[in-house]
């Protein structure tokens, strides 16, 4: 069977410490797939491997049947795989509107153009406003992004991530550090953007994880110990021992 | 919304039109040759500093070597002029010469930029410094092309140019510079509105994020570097035409530092900043260098103070107030008192500092008395030293205190704005 | 080239190299620990030279040798504490710009106080004689004295870094600046001290070299870039690297400056001839000694592009 995103025996070590010790992970098209695991299990490293920040020491990563383990980040993005970050990663000095519009540029075919004036493109600006509507930040569109509240910055981050229309999204702890009501809003936003998309999500809030996911994979010490439907993961013995702590 | 936007664009066009009209008649309003020389210098440096800010402010790359493109394009232009003077080359309309300078800048920018944009931050700055020193040293070594410390000269009057202009009188050079200034600044402004321009800002703000929206950040830096060098080249060419001479100092660190000061003091965070910086510093430069020998010192002090206390520059400070203006202009009233206290303390500090510097200077140059504004001091009188010391110290203390006050009031106002936004 | 001449050149190369080391080692520490590439480092060297001159004039050279570097050190520590520390929050580029402004201010201040022309700073009488003479080449006693002092300085820094607690903290923050703060040391104070110490070293180099190379307002501008070359080539925060880089650059500079070979001689050797009146002769007749000023800058560019961690550095610049 061909998976949408397929990691085979991926290993990564820094010097003599190996962080990822042979991960096999298959993600089906259209599912919401959660990646959970204790701190230091290697979740962020795994994300960085998939998105091209690091190159794996060994192993292959296939996206839509194309090997991507040696591609730079921007080319992986251009294939349709976009990601958010654990630490808010926006363009703080630019306006909220500009933040989203930048996210749209590549997919709208603007590339490095030095002669097209952006304000003239009604279609582009309309799309930008649609996304702002979707993440409910329309009213702040002119403010500079660095002035937004934390939760709004996280929403903006998701907005930038999805703006380019990528069909696969990696989300890194999208609700970390949020209050309960903010978490609810974020969860709603995630399930909203999940339509027609494949989502891989790293999350600590188990409520969010079991609410949203079609599949859950558990990463412990650089290895996937279980990858299954939520109900089955809940009763998996290895998971309970290693992670849920019973 | 649409109508509002249309109106604001119309307003922009009208004000631009009025501005150009004003600039066209400027030589008739201030017709002294001193004023004309000043305007010409300003025009050249405006192009140069806006070009420089494309790199520093827009893309976040600090270069200590931007004079290379300015100066070498200048050398190329002077050589072409000299060749025309000696009839080695057929006469070329002078108005096209900056175009040649721009091409020289572009070629240099593409090649040096390819190497330097591999790095960023401090390493990038150091590489640019290395290139600057390298080229400066080469101008002194390759005597045949650069003619060492003397530099080279040429005559800009090469026969009739378009519209019967000869460029003999300075006013005609003024119109040449004005023409190029408007064209290049307009192009550079429009560049900020393009996808490339936006992505420059994005790379400056957050390089990792820029990569994850599909852009090769090094390519952006490289394009920015090359274009910035191109416009610097055009400026260098105009500089050469204006002075009919170019020397090694125009490629040196001193020239690079000059454009850095202009852009930074004017404010690198927005497009108008470097223009403001070029105008005000060129003016100060011309005025102060006649009155005092220590003007570079004042320059340096202003620069350091701006970095420490107002890194957003003159234009940045002005624009900081736009959120207040947009949301609740009444709050501006709260700021008037702290601002005026602060200005008075700064004035005190300035008077104290400059008069002490000038006193020292007058002793060094063996003058008995110092004329300062309308006052005359005897520099041997210890009381005067004490008084000035007191003025300066109180200026320092008052400035520190009132700066705190300004900050406090400012934060209060910003809090209120934020609160009203959340609602 | 005879053997005597070669020995003489190597001696001078070592002398120049050790001078570069004293001048740059302080910046190596500062840059490695705080990430501040102090543009004004050579300016502190210049202040050292001027203070050395002034104190020698008014009191004597030996007092100058002790107190001038101390004064420069205090000045440096003050600038770190009241200036740089406030700018830290704006990032390394702002710090670099600040020191760039400082460089201008110091140059102007020096001109204001001591004038634009060189001051007559002389080698102390007691050391002003040729110590050894080998077949017509004389080795001045003062040069030997400088060489010995700079060697002592190297040994002292090395010992302090290796054996003392301060050295341990400095070494730890050279490799990982963020960790040391987490361990609860008073990092700002260590920074001030190291900054002051680094400036004092530059000041000492100024006192010792000002009377040989000439004490004038442009000396900072002339030596500034070479300091960067040493620091970058040696590697971020590596004292050993700074030493090796200094000596290599010292030797290269001294060797190339005494070589009158040009491309023409190579072309002649290969059996061809360049027309002396042709344009190309202007380039091929340039001798190595004429090209020697550009060697350090080329080195700086190549190291930064190809190997930004330098010879012995553990991190990239």
C-alpha cells in the first residue's frame, strides 16, 4: 500500500548521541495523525527531519512517493508539505495582513518577481482576507504581528502555515501555553482546517489528541512503539507502561 | 474601503506631483551656488542611502562595504568621461552615464554578493568589511586605473546633450541628479511593493519561516544585494559627474560608514528614513564642517546615542505614533509634557557638551577666546569650565530622568491602545 | 636571499606576529564570550599608545607601561557596563554598530586632545641600543623586550584560563555562553571584567608599539581590520588559535613585504617577454611586496566564506 507520507528506518544522531533510532511511520492521505510521547522523545527532531531542517543520518522519507530526505525545506514546502513551530514563528515587524499574504505568494506563482505590484492583485488580497476570516484575525489585519496576544500569534502561525494551500500540514504543539478557552478555539480551528487536508500533529493535551485524531503514534526514546486508532492506543499495554505511566 | 483606498492613492499622487514641482523650482528659490552644490550632494546621497537601506533595513544585512559599488561605478564613469574628453569614445549623452554606473554596480553586486550572502549577521558584515578594505588597498596599488591617492578627473562638458544641455552650469547638473533621483527612488519604492520586496522583509524578520513558505532565503539575499549595489552604482556615477573627480576615499570604509550613519539615523525601519537621514546629515555636514573641526565627533555621538536610545531612527520615532493617531489621537496630549521636558534636557546636554569640546579645541589651536553662538568665552577662565561642566552634568542627569519619564508615559499610552484593541 | 636575511625576516615576522597577538587576544576572548565583535578594539590600542606617550612624557616609560593599560582597561569596562550592556537587547548587529560609532568618537577625541599629527613618542633610552648584531643586521634591545613581554602575556592568559576558577567560567562561556548564566554566576560582571581586560591588553600593545610604528590618529583605522583577520582566522574564542593566526599573518606579511618578485620574472623564467610599455605590464610588474597589504583581507574573506569557525574555533562566527 502506498502511504501519503512514509518514513522508513529513519535514524538521526548528533555526534555520538542518537536521538531518532529507527522510526517507521506511515501517514494516510486525509487523516489527522497525532504524534505523542514524553519530553525528549525526539518529536521535534522528527519534525525537523520531515521538513528538511535536518538531514537524516540514514533512512528514507517519502512524500507522495517522492524521496524528500535530501531536499532543502523550501523545496519540501513547494511539494505541498507545510509546518508550524513549537515556538511562535511569525514575521513580527510586518502587519498581520502581510504575514498571511507572504504565506500565499509562492503558491500564487509570484516567486521572486521584482515587477508585480501586490496591492493590485484583488484575487490575492481577497484570499488573504478569507484566511484572516478563517483564523478570526480580520480585525487586527493592519496591526503589526508582534503586538498580538500569544493565542492570536499562534492562530496567525497556523494561518501562515495553511495559507499556501499545502495539502499536508505538520503542527507542532499548537495549543501549548494556552488557557482552556483558547485551547478550545484552537482545536476548533484545527478541525476546521483539517477538511481536505492531511494533518500530523504533536500535542501534549490528551483531550485535544483523543478528540481530533484518526490515528495516534507514540514515540518513546527515538522509536515508535505503537501506531493505531485512538481506542486501541488507549488500551495498548506498551504505551500504558512507557507513557501513560500506569 | 475601495473608495477610501482610491482616495489615499490619489492623495499620494497629488502630493508626489507637488513635491516634484517644488523640486523643479528649487534652484529658483535658493539660487546661490552654495545651495545648489548642497542640493546636488543631497540628491546623490539620497539615492545611495535608500539603496543601502534596501540591504540593511529591508533585508537585515549590515554591510560595511557598500562604498565599493558607489566608488567603483564612479571610477568607471570618470574613465568614460575622460575617454570622451580625449575622443577615444564617441560622445555619449551624459544623462545615460548613471546607467553605465548601475551596470557596473550590478556586475560587482552579483559577483561579490554571490560570495557574501552565504553568511549573515556578523560574518556577513565582516566579509563586507574585508571586501571594502581589499578594494581600497587595490585602488592604491593599481595606479594605472585608479591613480593612487590623487584619484582621477574628467570634464563633464562633453558637447551638447539632449535638450541642448551642456552640464557646464551647476543648475543643469542639479536637474540631471533630480531626474535620476526621482526615477531610482521611485523604482526602489515600487520594489518594496513587489513579492521580492515583501520577502526581503520576511527574510529579515524570520529567516526560518521564510524558508517554510517556499523561499530560498539565500536567493532573496543575493537578489537584494545585487539590486542594492546596482542603485549604489548609479549614485556613484552621479557623484563622479557632480564633482568631475573621484578618489580612493569614495570606495573606502569612511564612505561606507557615512551611508550607514545616514540610513541608521534617519531610520532603517521604513522607506522614508534614509531619505530623511541623507538630507539632514548632508545639511549638518555642510553647515558644521564650516563652523567646527569636531563635526565628525558630533556625528559619531549622535549615531551612538541613536543606537542606544532610539534604534528606530528619526522617521521611526515619528511613525511610532501612528497607532495612537489611528486609534485614539487624544492620547497624544499626554505625551506633550514629557516630550518638552526631554527636549529641554537634551538641549542643555548639547550646549554643555559642544561648548566643552569647542573650548578644548580652542586651547589646542592656541586661541585665547572662543566664540560660541553669540557669546565669547575666555578659555583660560576656570569658572567658565566649571559652569559648562555643571551644565553638561545636569544635562546628562536631566536627560536620563526625563527619558525614563517619556518611556513611562509612552508605555501607559500603549497599554491603553492595546486595551482598546482587545475590546 | 641569504640565511642572515632570512633569519632577520623571521625574527621581524615573529615580532610582528606577537604584537598582533597581544593586540587581538583580548578581542578573541570578548568575541568568543559575548559575541561582540568590538569594532573599536584597535581604538583602545590607540588610546594605550597615546596614554603611554603622555605618561612617558610627564613621568616615565615604566609607570606608563603599568598604568596606561590599566586606565584603558577601566575605560573599556565602563563602556561595557554603561553602553554595550544596554544595547545587548537589540542584538549583535546593534552592538557592532555601537562599537563602530565608538571607533569614530575615539578617533575624533584623540585628534581633539593630541592633534592630527603624530606625537613624538620615543623608545625609552635605556632600551634604545642594538642588542645583537649579526652580519650587519641589528636586533634592537627594545624589540627583544617587546617579544619577551608578549610571550609572558600569552603564558599568563593560558595559565589563567587553565588553572583558575575565573578561567573556568570564561572557558565555559566561550563554548556555551547561555549555560554559565544558568549556573548562577554573575555573568554581567564577568563580561565587564573580560571586556576591560581585553581592552587593557590592547592598551598594553599600544604602549609597547606606539613608539615603534608611530602614534597618530589613523593607527586604529590601519590596524583595526587586521585584528579581525586574526580573531576570525584563529577561531572564535581560541587563544591558541589567535597565537597561531597572529604568527602566520606576521610571517606572511613580513615575508611578502621583502619579496621583490613579480609576475614578469615568472614569465621571463618561462621564456616569454612582456612589453614594458603595454598596459598588461602595469599588472604583471606588481611585486609581491606591493601586493602584501591585501593578503590579510583576502585571508579574512576566504576564512569567513569557506571555514567560518577558523583554525581552532568550536563554533562558527
